[in-house]
């Protein structure tokens, strides 16, 4: 096993092995395991766990491994946290996280519901579509399919541009969750649509507030030919997110 106990505090963190894969064990159920890793300027990373023995928990397997991950900065400030990879995979996963500065970071692994078990912690490079800085309309990234960005830090503002080539077009602009689901504590975005003169055309907070879908969707109509900017903000938390823009002439 790669982890070296005691590693339940940041100052006792186990360094990640050279292959960026570490085995550990949640035992007892309230165990906390810290691992350290280094990043270079501009890095994005993905951190995830898998069950070393047995399986990850799921709605049909509530006795499987159910991990909870948190990424910390070198000063102990939590940067991003997540419970499940998806509603059907209860092993934890976070990322892409970034852009990071050159420093030491820490990954904390614990149990969400008190299950014990062996796990493997995996650190991998993250890939995003955005190019920072993109906090203003003048710095907007041009949209491309399969768009993935990171809302990091929580006060981040991402601008993405797209072009309408036919008069009186309509569009569907929507954010999606990369880790977990669109709900409070996971992914909670806010969208704004601006024209080339920075006039607000549309905005949206939640797709379905009562139904618990805290991702955002705008469906503007009657768009003139021209360039538009989408601004993505976080209502709460840091997380990766997906963005889709579909234009209908």
C-alpha cells in the first residue's frame, strides 16, 4: 500500500508516487487520508478514486465504496470538492481543476457515508477548452463543440463567443455538470448573453429550480447577424462544467 499512516493531516500527507497512482485504505470509517502533489504554472489536473477491491457504490449497491474528495492549496484552503463521479458511480472524482500556480497541493480522501475499503487514488492531467485569461468580453474564447471549462476560483468569470450568420436565428445555450450532477453543492452556474456592444440580451440561473437542476439554459430568439458573448459565472463553489451552444437559423 502506498499511503503511509498517519496521514490524516495535511502536514503528514503521503507524497504521490511517480506514476501518479496511490493505493490507500479507508479504515476506520471516519478515516481521512491526505496525499501531496506538485503542479507547474497553468496546470489542470483530474483527481479520482476507484475501488481497489470490490466495487464503487451505486443506487443498487449501497454497501460499495463511497469516497469523498477535496483538493487543497498549500496553505490548506479548499479549492474544489466532490462526492460522486456520477449518480451511478459513488467513487469520488474532481476535475479538471485549474489553472493552478506552481506549488504543492493536497488531495484528501475520506468516506461519504462511513463505508470502509481499499481504494486507488489517480492523478491525471486535465484538458479544457478555455484559455485563461477570459474574464472579459475582449478576452472571450471562440466556442467549439465539446466545450469544457473550470469555474475556478469561485469568483471566476468565463467569456465564450459565438457568431450568428443568419438573421432572425435562435439559440440554445446550456451548461452541464462534468462531475456529478447540476445541483446545490455540485454544479450551480449563472449565464448571461451579451451582444457585441455588451448589451445584455438574456440571462438564466437555474434550468429547473424546483426540480433541483441548478445548471443554466438560455433560449434566445430573433438574433441578428453578429458576434455574441456568453458569460458564465458561479452561484456557489468551484467546479468544472460543460457548455453547449446550438444555433438554429
